[in-house]
C-alpha cells in the first residue's frame, strides 16, 4: 500500500506491464542441474542435499558478465562471490534462450526488499514508480527517485582464484 492505495506488484501484473509471459518455472532448477552435471562438484549443498550456491570463479566469461548484470539490475546484490540457485537459473535461461518468468523474479525481489526494513532500499524504483502510476497514484512535489550506484565495472570484478578454470570443466566422455 502506498499513500492509502493498493499497488498490484504481482508477477502477473509485472509480466503484463512488460508484455512477457507468465511461465510455470518450478522445474527449472532441476532442468538446469540435469543439463550441467559437470557443475555438480562446485555446488555447496544444504542439509537436505539441495544446491545452495557455487563459486563465481567457475563461471564462463559470458556467464560472469550476466551475473554482474543480474546482480545489479534484476536481483540486486553486492555479494556475488557465490552464485545462488536463483541467479544460476536466470543466467542459464538468458544464455540458452530458455523462457523464464521475469515477473516472478522481480516480484520476489521487490517483496524481499520491502521486507528488509530500513536497512535495505527498495529494489527496482522505476518499476515501482510505473506500477504506482498505473494504479492512479500521482507523483507529488518533493518525491525523489534515488538510483543506487550499481554500474557494472571491470575494476569491481573479483580476482579469479589461482588455478580456477576460465570456463567450467567439461564432462569427459566415458571410455568403454
């Protein structure tokens, strides 16, 4: 609720704004893991044996660039030394042209930032402003839209660990 007006920031409404489809993406993590068995050794697993994250240093150059974009614009985070499942799936979808539900990702991101209290600024201020405008909420004098400093720059890229592959190791064919 903003200024006594309910603002619809559902995944469906965000997808409607962007003209993108709502997609059932429940199996995308499993599909990603099945398509990348050579990454399995890199994952840190939860107590339930589910993948949590893997080191950024195992990404290809292209995937690392997309991680920086995703972490700056879609799922904001300044902690990118480890790649979470959510970011891995999004990067995989981008690199392989697999459709994914961007509205769902943005909705979860906005919700997470809204629940963060005063310690975290609201993510996606331009999107929130547009959703407010669509709900009939007008900007008032004194309203200010602040943009975070989240430029993607090469000098902010963490150094690769010694001996870390530039690209993930390829699975070797089994010899019979």
